[in-house]
């Protein structure tokens, strides 16, 4: 009977919290639906390849609706050229040698270019071999006919066509090397996500504890202003958020040995802005929660959807309406910036707009926090 009484109490408690029940049953369906839309509407991503001194035969065999070729008249400053034209690979032909330089920031595009090039050369060699075989057969036939006519002068021997050209492919990589894994590709987005997730969770729960323990109420009884409270919490928790950001970034670069093409200070700056946004969002979300369990319920709504738009799934391959949603997600700009700095060596001027947008998100949520504090005190 005591067990039944306890069960009844829990059922009544849950019935008095409809938001908990809704999130418990709706949140998993929301995440599954989002994953379904992202993965099932993922269109073919275009691959851009630069070419220099590549003959028409190779170009013809490389053409594909998934691959865009752009011809150049030189290969000087190759890294800058690939960055400027957003090329995934650059192909140069010199005699029997084919040099291919891969951006390698997207392993799927690198693999696609490799497979397309191999298939194109194989197709070209197969056609050439068929033509050589036919030509040799014609020469042999004519020679046999000449031998049968003994009374006539034998015609001059026909030149037998040579065998197909065997090209040697030499691969080079701007980022990482040929043994790079999916983890190397996903790590920039994961750094931003983990910084965001833990700062959001810790800051939200900490401020919630301040409120439930009565500390915030006693603080509001003093002459302190609402904006001073928010700035104080942001600075206080922000110190630990910055320390956590430094630890995550330095651990990733120096312990996990991720190859960093750009500046580590840009990586730190981007993640500090991410931490500031997460801190402001966590404080804002905590004003709508009554306990830690309700705070956790915001994770499926505010945190998890962002990881899908942070770069783990190619944004340019999504449906247009999903791309529009991505542009209102802070982690989209953070993931894009980190990916470009870490794998392509982008500078501050290249990602400056994204950093400005991240700063705008932070200011927006700080303002919302100040407005939200009116729930507890009007002044």
C-alpha cells in the first residue's frame, strides 16, 4: 500500500506540471523529426575543382553534375587561390604526372574527387586501349592481305599505335593528411558545441540555485539595479566560462594534436563569444524554470537542435528552408568560423562578420535577461 501511495503522489505531482509531461513526450519526437528532415532532405553538395594544364580528354572524363571545373592559367600561390575561389581540390598535369592538392576540410569531397579522378582515368585508358587494339587489328589485317599478293609490291609497314598513357597521381593536402578521420572534420563543430552545452547548463542551474535558495531574493531587496545583477552574474560566471574555454581549446590543440592551420587566438575568441552567448542563454532560460529538472528540459529545445546546424551536417546540402533556420542558430556561425580558421587558415577579416553576429546574439540575450528580471523586481 505504501508503494501505491507513493506512485499516486508522483502521478499527481506530474499532473500538476503539464510542461514536464509535454516535454517528456514531445521533445524526443521533435529531435527525431529534426534529424529526419536534416538527413532525408540532404541534397547533393557541389564539389569545386580547379585545373591547370589538364588536357581536354581528361576534362571530358572528369565532367559530372556533382563536380564543377574551373580552369586557371597558372598555379601560383595555390593555397590563396583555393581559398579565394573556395576550391575543394586543384589538379595540375605535367607530362605523365598528375598533381592533386586537396583542401581536405570536407573528407566526403576529398573522397569524391579521388574516386572521380580514378574513374575518369580508368575510363579514358579503357577507351584508348580499345582504340589501340582496333588499330593494331587493322594493321595486322592489311599485312596479311599484302602477304597473299606475292606478285605485287608489299605496301610500307603501318605504324602501330602506342599503348595508353599511364598517369601517376601525386596527392597533397592543405589540411591534415590522407589519414584524416571524420573526428578531425567534426572537431571544430564539437568544440563549439561542448563549450556552449556545459556553459549553458552550469550557468542556468547555478542561477536557478541562487533563486531557489533565496539568495537572489535577498539580493533584490538591496538598492542594486537589474542590469547590475545581470552584469555581475555574467562577469562572475564568465570568468569560469573563459577558463573552461581555454582548457577545451588547448586540450584539443596540444593533447589531441588537431592540426591548426589558422590562429589559435581566433579559435579562442570565437569560443569565448560562444561561451558568452551560452551564459546569457542559460541565465535567461533559468528564469522560466522552477527546479533543476525543468532547466534540463530546455536542452532538447535550445541546445540539441543547434548541434545539427554547427557543421556536422553540410549546411549547403540542406533544403533551403532548413538553411534559413540554420542562420538563426548561434552555433552555425561559430561552427563555420572555427571550421574555416582551423582547416583553411581564415584570418580575422575573413570571419569578422560571423564574430559580429555572435556578439549581436550575446547582446540580444543580455538585454532579454535584463527585461526578464522584471519578473522579480520592477526597478
